C-alpha cells in the first residue's frame, strides 16, 4: 500500500522556486492499476519519481508498504527501489551495450541473487514478455515495442510490489502501445500494483482507477473510471 | 566480483577507448620499469667506492716551463714541502687521477709473449707514500719500500720490478684465490716480468664507464716530466683550508712552473658523474610525466564515458544500485582495463629490457621492479578513476526519467 499525505515538492534553481507538488495526497491499494493524467508540467513525473523513491520530497508524509520513506537514507532508498519497485520509462532505458539477458540481469545483481536464481528469473521474465528467443540480441536490434517489453521484464524480474511507468507508450505507435498496455493489464491481473502516467486518454481509461494531476494536486476521476471498468467487467 | 561479467561484456562493445588506455598503461609500464631500472643502475655505479679518502683529498697540476730545470730535485723539494705542511697527511706525485676520465692503461698477462691473453688495467705511477696519500687499504702483501721507487725518464719503456694491484684485479687474475696473487710474477708490456707484492681493497680507474673500472695497478715510479699531478690528503676537515695555502706555497717557492687546477676529489666525482645525474633527472622526469599523462588519460576517458552514460547510470540507480555500487562499477572497469594494460606492459617491459641487455650490456630487470611497476600502475589507475567514479555516483536517480 502507498500512502502520501500532504507531500510538497519545491525545486530550487538559481532564483526560481517551482512548487511541483502542493499538499499532494493519494492512497494506492494493493493490486490497484492507477493511471495518472494531467497537463504537461503539472507534476506527474515528480509524483512518480517520489513514489518510486527516485526523488526526495520537501515535506509531507509518505508510507510505502508501511515504511516511512522520509526516514530512509540514500542506501535505504536504493534497497527499497530494488526490492519493491519496478520502473518502466518512456525511453525504455535499456543499457545499449548489454544484450537482453544481461539487461534483465542488472537489478538482480544489485539484489545479490546467486547465478542460478538470476538465470531462472531472467528466463522466466523474458518468457513472460515473449522475448525468450531473443536473449542474446542487443536492444538496438529490437523494435520499440519489443524494447519496452524487455524493460518490463527487467522491472518484473525482482518481483516488485509496485510497477511505476512514466509514459510507457509515449514512444510507441498505437498498435505497439495497445500490446504493451495489454501486457501491463496481465501483470496487474497477477497481483502487481501499477501506477502509470500517460497522456493517452483511451489508455488511461483502461486502468482500474484514473487520477488527474493539476498544478501539483490530485483531482480524482476515479469513480467514473471505476464505474467504467465495472461496466466492462 | 558483483558485475565483472557485465562490465567485461559492456567493455567489449566499446573497445577502442579502453584499448587505447590499456595500451597507454602498457607503454607507461614498459618505459617506467626500464627507466627506473636504468636510474638504479646508474645510482649503483655512482655509489661504487673509488677507494680514495674523497672528502679529504685534492690534487693540482704542476707544469714546468723553465729551461735547464732539475725536475727530479724540485719534485723532492715540493713533496718535502707539502708533506711537512701542518694538516697534510701525505702527498705524492701521480700520473693520473681516479674518476678524472683521463689516465694511462696497460695490460698484465700470466705468460710472456705477444699472443697471450692479457687483462687491461689502469696504471698509477706513484711512490711508497701512495697508500697513505690516497687513503687506500692494504689487504694483502706489503707496501713499496723507498728503495723500490725508480725515476722514470720521459718515453721510457721499461717497468719497475714490483706492483701493487687492486683486489678486483687480483680476483680477475686469480679467480680461485685472489690472495694467492701476492708474490706472483706476471708480465707487463707482453714480456717484462713484474711481481705483485701487495693488494689494496679498492682503487678505481679514471674511466667510470669502463667495465674494468675496479682494476688498477700501482707501480713505484717517479716521473721526470714537465707536467704532473700532486695528489694531497689532509687531516679530516682541513682540505678547504689547505688548498689555497699549498697552492700559494708551491707557486711562490719556484717561479719556473705554474700551479693550476687545484681540484677536490669530490668535484672530480661530481664532474665525472654529471652526465649520469643529468640522465637520471631526465629519466625521472620522463617517468613522472608519462605516469601523469596516463593518469589524466584515465581521468579523461572515465569522465567522457560517464558523461556519455549519464542516463544509464541514473537508470541503474533507479533499478536499485547504491552509490557504492556505481562507484565500484567504474573502479572495477578501470581495474579490468588496467589489468589488461599491465599484462601487456609486463611483456613489453621484459622485451625492452632484453633488448637493452643485448644492446647495452645491462643486467636483466628484477622481479621486484616489475612488481613495483604493476602495483604502481594499479594504484595510479584506481586513484585516477576515483574522482570520475565519485562523480558518477552523484548522478541523481531521477536522471532516468528526467532526461530523454
Ligand atoms: N529538476 C528540476 N528542477 C527544477 N524544476 C523542475 C525539475 N523537475 C521538474 N521541474 C518542474 O516541476 C514542474 C513539474 O514537472 P513534471 O513533474 O516533470 O511535470 P509533468 O511530468 O507533469 O510534465 C514543472 O514546472 C517542471 O518545470
Ligand atoms: Mg513528465
């Protein structure tokens, strides 16, 4: 479970102060699939970065799985990212010099799994995204959609509780976007909590819950979305 | 360790930069080890004992220009005057000065005859005061007696009956037992017998670059020559005070000759090894410069590759890498590149040394020196990469989402 209470994030550069999040409050339950929409510059990425422990916040309270994130030091945040959070980026962020197998291996090594365990997890997750046969390929030899699938396999390999995605389909054509979205839905079905930032309203609607961020604040659209989902189901 | 395999595979895809640095490390290692070796070799040469009491000795030249000049009588007067100057230990006339780079050489052989093997040696023409004047140590046999000393005419080709040689020379002539040289008769000028009556511990030849520099012989000759050296040894600490006194006394006692080039043995040594010292300074500068260039090269490559991989590093942080793990990645990467370069460098160092050994007759480098090079370059590499690695560790995890 993710709980944010009155989170503020102020960016201080030279002489400009940017209030990226203002008294941001949100609760995301186990197994949820939350899509986050909102205008550019409204604070979506900032929210996701704080949720994923990539950035610290100026003040407020943030509990992740019951742990007070504000009290963690840098190493503690690294460990928590590795153990509880999987990231998917708009630009895929695969390591270009490593093949698919080694790319998925990266977070597993940081966890300190032994070779056998890592091999099992890498193969299992590449299988899951349908790319087991391309293990030895380099990212540059794949299409964008395939690269994003590898990134998803990498994010899932550590068995995270939360999958955070910032515009995961932003660099994909609509067909590929649809298939990545379906994959995310499958993953959510299997129990992983997903928070996805997107500006594609149609994809956003496919989430169980939709929130909108405006001027660093949440405006809930979840009821509509819930009903929508229930109607489909 | 943790990521060695991944680092290796990533390096394999970016060979050129790493390879160039590895080669630079190899070259540095090759040159460093051999340069240090040559420096040490020269230092050892410079540390060899001349056998003289260097601190308390000096010499001067006596050049006669007067006509109808009784050289022999004046020589005795001069030596008497110098030897009786308070503070002087002893003095001799001599034909050449050790370390001065000019002198006389002869050869001694076991059998008389033209085609017999002979061993080259420096020859010093002195009297029975030589051992005391030069501060030599007699380690076997006896010194010359006053009656052994002969007058040598200009151009004379016969030699005295007795000689004193250095221990190194005796070892060369009698490898099984150098002490047995005492009493032996050997041959000079191919056919003239000469008996070895004593052995001194050490007395270097005038030429420091000669590989027989430890081989010298003394013969009891006083030269009837218009140009000669006086070699003077003083009591401890009185050399500098006595040098002008003796110069003045000699110059004023006799106006038909000139006293010149009053020089300490310390100065002579300094001049003799000036080239060595200069070469060592140049080599040291080369080694330090090369090491610095390599160090900066490592810094440069590391900063370049870190700047190129900013987003990747942010992504690794997002995937759970700690700052320490990011630092270790780059330290390890450098370690791998260094290892590669150092291995090539070991071969290079030994190969260059073998060439030097064959070409310049140097001795082979020691294992310790190669080990020193290995350790130094590993340390240089790790130190050089420390700052870039710290910079990499400071890259914010948010870089993963904030950069395109
Ligand atoms: N590192 C930063 N330094 C200064 N301002 C920033 C930084 N990151 C984001 N901002 C500002 O914070 C606000 C919210 O940004 P962001 O969360 O990226 O918006 P979104 O993802 O919704 O487009 C914007 O005004 C942006 O300019
Ligand atoms: Mg954004």
